[in-house]
C-alpha cells in the first residue's frame, strides 16, 4: 500500500504511523518502507524513526537518505550520490511483502515527484512504483483551502493508472472553520480517515489506542459512522 500526498508537509508520516498502528492492533504484521528521504542530516532521526516511535511496526526501514531538502532525485544529484534505482526499490519491497501481512510504502512529496532513475536513466515516480507493485494508494491531503483541487488532481492521476485509492486528511484542526467542514463533506465519498492535528505529540500508547478510531475499516480502523465521529469532535 502506497502512502502518498497532495504535496509535501501534508501529514504522510503520521498517517503512515496511524495505519501501521491500526493494522497492528487488528493483528497484522506490518512493515513500513521509506524508499528515500531528503533533508536528513547524518545521524538525525527521520520519518521512519517517527513511525517506529508512534506505531512500533514489526519492521521499518529507509532505503536511502539525502542531506538536502529536495525531491529525492534532485537531492541525489546535488549530493553527488547514486540515484535510487527503481528495481532495487521494487525488490526490497517485495522482500518485505513475503514476510509481512501489510507493507506500507511512504513516498516523498507528492505522487509525481522524481524519486530516482530507471535502467534507461529516465526518472521514476511513486506512481511508477505503484504500477510495478500493483499497489493501492492512500492520498494524504489537507483540510483547508485548496485541498479539493489538489486531491482531485492526485486522484485523477491514480485513476488514469488504474490504481485504487482513498484519501485521508492528515491534520484535522482542533478548531475547524466552515471551509474545513465543507471540504470534509466534499471529500467524504473517497475519505477513509481523518487524523487530528497534533497527533504526533501524543504518547505512543495513546496514539496506538486512538489510531483505529481515526480510520475506516478500509484502513484497518473502526470508524464506520461519520455522524458519530462528527458529534464526538464537534
């Protein structure tokens, strides 16, 4: 399962952790793979460390890191490092698939960000990875203004590739305004979860107990009635 987003900074890591926690609570053996992370200094904790802290999946790994906060392929060029090879990533993920019930693959930035190179030397994206893996996708999106267009564009790109997808709001505000409620209403037909803003600051045990309530059964959660959820947070 791919976890991608409409943009950078939309909450992919906390949503990945929430799905991992919910799936683990449901009895699944979970692996989380981050093919590439940029903007990480040597020895600094990255996204996978955050997922491990919050969700404690059975396995969690980052395949490569780059110091500059750029798209992974561009970061590799700037760092004069080897770009991420598409089929090396595919092989690594398939190895985890054999050993786990669920493998979550967290992308970098949005769906079409250049991640690395194909054998031909051409760039590849998270969408290309999804096609090779035959994976479904979770699109992490914002709650506020602009989200409907960005979400629709990402969903359309996935649909054109015949990749099944759902959406999760990555940071639902503690004090939602009218725009947030109207966006929620518009997104609901494809919505499989809403993660509260600030969830990453919860203690790991609280996060793991809470995560199933943020997600629908499609993502191993227990949220099956949006009316109840709205009443609880309103």
